[in-house]
C-alpha cells in the first residue's frame, strides 16, 4: 500500500497581508520538503456542498463567499483574512480532507496527508478565526461517519494551539472522539481538561510552556494512547500542526522533528492495531518555515514507513 499526498496550486492563492505568519511560503516550504518522496500524488478536488454542510450552515458558507474581495484583503477578524483566491483555497482544502478519507476508506491508500492551506482547526461552526475558514479535520471525521458509515472516528490534534473549532463542531457528536494536546496558557484560551464534550467525547491535554519532547511522550503514552485504544476508532484523523517546535515564533513548547516523527510513528502503530492502519492527516499550523518543512517531512516519512 501507499501514502497519498493531496494538494493543489489553489492553496497558494490564499494570500495574507505582509508580515502575516500564515503565509504562502508555508506551503511552498512543505511541498519542497516532500519533493522526491515516493507518494501517491493526488489533485485536491473542490469540496462538495453537501459535505461542507455537515460542519457549517449554508449561511456561514455564503458569508465567506460574499466577503471574498475582488482585490486586496477582507478582514474577518484581526488574525483572519480573505483574499481573492481564499474561497477556492479553502474549498480545495476541505475537498482534500474528504478525498483523503475516500482514498483511505476505499483501500486505495493506507494513509494520507493533505498539504493545503489555510488551516482549519480554529474555524467554529459559524465563526472563522485563527487563520482558519473551514473545519477540515472535523469535516474528515463527519465524512467518514456519514458517507462511509464508520461507527467511530477519532481526531487527534497536536497543534500547539487548542483546536477550538474542531471541538465546537464535534462537541455533540457521540461517535467522534476529539483529543487535543496544546500549550496553556495560550490563544485561543479554550481547551481546559473540564471541557469534555456533550457525551464525554472530548479530551483536552494542556501542556505548560516549555514542555519538551520527553514530557510530551510521557503524556501521550500515559493518557492519550490508552484513551484512543479504549475508544477503538475505525479511522484516526490527525490535525498536524508543527508549531509546537522549539523554533516556532508563536508559542513556547520545545519539541523537535524527532518528536513529531515519534508521535506519528506511534499514531500509525495504533491505527495499524485498531483500524487497519486507516489514518488521514491534515496540515494545520507551523510558522518557522525551516522547522515546518523539516517537521512535515519527518511526519510524512513516518506515514510512508507505516504504509509499507
């Protein structure tokens, strides 16, 4: 079997104002780092409207479309902007997530990585925020449940910022387990341990500033992995943010590429033991360009190793 890589040039059309950390160069660096790897390269499709409606109401999707400018930028909040190409980029990102689920669920790939932007895990049901427009990871989970008839899907988010959007969308979904490790205190301020979802289906694991890879491994081994095994998902969706890296300018965790590789290897091992290796990963944060590139390559290398 193989690892699928989903991307599209439209993701480069989401342009942010000068100096914004979520910049076009992020994806350019990731794709350059993945050049030469033996992957199933798949063109990301536009998301289907009925898929998007699994996670966002029509009024929200229409708001994004109406606010997209013909030139320059439209500010949705102080962090989140639309440019003329942003709607196409976001719709392609969502389409990449659902197509990745299709490939893995259908047995065409063992696992998959969506290399798209803008990221998605801060986008709530009706609120764009934190650089994010559409809830790609939550959409992948809902697509696996609703379209492919899976009984249980887990979403694991190791981005340094809490995935408040994914949590919001999946809060009352009993068949989805959302697990987030994140620095606390840190924006957006959500993700406390007592936020457990409507059905006990949310697990938040706050990490103190300065948490290194050794402590991360202890926490995942002692807390996160047992919860995943007990839930026994039929697919694991990963929100792969690489801003927990010690070089990242937006936070203060101290992970390395080796830590992301270890975490990916362990998640793939769990997927192999629990759900036939079925794992879909979507790119989230990571704002030091070189650290992002090295970490993404380490992540995809472990996906490829697991796929055999």
